[in-house]
C-alpha cells in the first residue's frame, strides 16, 4: 500500500470489455486488467470478474461505461500520489 492507503501500480494496465453477444449489452462495461493480459485462457480484472481472453474486446483507450469496481481497485501510478 502507498502512504495514503492507496496501492501503487507496478506495471501497465490493459482495458477490455466483453464482446457483443457474450453478455447483455448493459453488462459490456470497460474492465481494467493487469498487463500482460494477452495469454490463452482466463484473466481476472481488478474488480475480480473472470473472463476468457478470447471473449474480450481489447481497447487502447476507455470507451463506454467503466466498471466502477475496477476503477476503485486499480492501483494508482506513482506520480498520481502526493
């Protein structure tokens, strides 16, 4: 944990959301994953949601509704802490 109770990031993050048709449209929120997330099999988002990597649309920037639990659980970059 950082000095203000926030965990600091140690690497890069990746953004992804379920592909159309894999979940209801209202559940296609943007999740945050630790990098590297591009490996066969399952991956766990910072919110704890589990996905098969082939069922995700990987994004270069945020798009659509974010996963609020991922946002709250994603470690902050070191320069974001005072």
